[in-house]
């Protein structure tokens, strides 16, 4: 499970059940923060939907994602207790005791399995979102677009959580514009494996991961940001922006401070040094070169780590591991929907003209780790950045960070995804300038 904003911060969020602006009139149990959580695969698929819609001038806005089972039970209690504080907005023609029979509320929800999302679409013609307060006058969710609650989305025929036949996906009682918007959203979601629900135009379930079948009940808590969430750091520094050689130091958090782990070790960087990459922190306003596709620069900044990979069927590591076959590629064509992804070219329809074969004739990728630079991917911002085995201490890379085989093996053994490990990679002078601002440890 991941926070959606760590995968694609550009997807708008209005998590209704963390507030009182929902059909129950109160925040639901388990919503301790207005955050969207989904399974990692579902979140990445949703990011691809966002990319596809952006190309058409539209975007996504989510209202609900993972829903603790305690929140589902809270909905059930509401349907059996007296009181209808927001009936006039959300279910003006429905008795709440009929929620289950009509399919608007489930006793066990796919939301609790991390596979389901409620959302709408932003784009041309959308009225600006209003700020809801308890004193707002409820307006029928089926009222004309300009009259009902302005949620910042385009006209979809009804508002979100509108328990009415007009909210049914195939309703013919809505305008042609609303019908077209629903169809556009449904097509984009279906392309990435999301299936809709006939009674609610906003409800989609990710169907390409059969393992998403466990009902969960952990509360939704605030997202820890940046280094505050990490207990393991790999700090890589070089003498300057142009230097292709550097040094790596491991750190572990003990209490409130990071302490060094063992001695530093040598690494090599891109043949043209470093350039600002796309990682956890926005570096667009900082001075210095900017990494681009094919520029021979390693990314500078703070980055999450992805899967480990290698030639062996399995290795000793707690990281997710991908055994490389002859058909696995890393896509470096920025026009592809799979740009900056490791894919199996034998099982996926190709929309790329350029990629790197991962199963090589040499030992460079015998063991490695994917660095989440430019994730989710922006076109031409750089791709396929890894930790991998070096050719030698003076031979630079095309943009990766490489090291001796023993040090790669040490990383695979040491890294623990439960500790939210991060890579900090900067020229020495920049590291010192940003150390206090980014709360970095002393070198």
C-alpha cells in the first residue's frame, strides 16, 4: 500500500470521508488524514491514467481510495440509526435503509482491499471548487451542473456519492456533455485495468492484480514527508557537478539522528557528472544543471528506491526482486506510456522504439537496484537509472551510480523497504548548502 501523492502528486484529492461533507454528515472512523492510499500497482496504473488524460487536456480528482473496514461498518451503522443530516444533497429520493438493497453501500467493500477508487475528472469547462462548511445549504446532487455543489470537476451528470438512478453509469437522463465526460473517464480507466460499477459512475476497481483480496482495517494516517519517514540513507557525493567519481556512505536512524554505518565506499557516476533530477523534493528553482534523457548525467536530489534485479533466480534481499530474463527491457522512449519502466517485452504490447535490454552479456546488471528518479515519468526527464556493478573505478556510466560487486551485494543485504530507504545524491558543496534545509546528516 502506498500514498497516491508519492506516486503522482499531480492527481487532485478531495477525500470526502475524512470530512463531514459526505452522505453520513460526519467523518468516518479510520480517516485520520485526508489521504488516498492504494496498492502500489493500482496507484501506478492510476498515474498512467492521469498521464493519458493530461495529453487530452483533462486530469483526475479522487474522492476516496482505501477505506478501512471500520469505516464500512460506520456507514452501516449510519444507515440503521435515526438522522439524515445531508439527505437533501446526497440521497433526496432514497430511504437510507435501502442503501444495501440498491447497491449504494456494501457490507464488505473492495475499497478495503486497496483496489478501488472513487474519482472524477477535471478539465475544460470545470467550475472552480467551492470550500465546504457545515453551514453550506445542501443542494440536490442531481441538480443542473451550475447549481449543485461545485467540486472542481467537469460535469459528470451528478455529484459524487449521489444515490440516484442518474448516477448509474448508463443513465440516459443526463446531458450529452456529461455522458461524453463519463465515457472519456471510463475509457481511460479501462485502458489501465480499472472496471467500473453500474450504479456509480465514480467507482472503479483495479482488476489486474488478483492478490488484492485481503480486507484491511488499519487507519489512514498523515503521510510522513521526506527524510522524516526514512530510517536508512545512502548518501552519495562528488567533488563538483562535472565529476564522474564519488563516495557513498550508509546511515541508519537511531532515535532522532542518523549515524554512519561502516566505512564509505567508492562509486562512479555519469560521464558528465550530475544534474538535478526529479525526486522527492522540488529542485526546479535551484541553480545547477538539470538532468535530461541521454545527457550522461546522474540525477542529483533525494530519491526512493524500487525493485532489486539480477541475473539469478533469487538473491538474499528484503527488497522486491526481479529476476531478469532475455525479454525484460527498460523503456527509454519518452513517448511511450511505459517510459522509465522495467517491462517484459514478451507480454506487453509495445508502444516504444527505444529500450535497454536488461539481461546483458556482461556483469553490469548481474545485481542492481532501480532508483526512482523521474517516477512517475515526465517526458525526456531521464530514465532507467540504477545502482549497478561498475566496469572499474575510473570508468563512468551513462547516468547510473555504479560500484564494486561486493558493495552492491552489501546494499541488497542491508536495505529494508520497511525502513523507507532513500538515496541522497549531491555534489559536496550543494550537500552542505542544503543540509540544514533538508535535514541531512553531517558527512
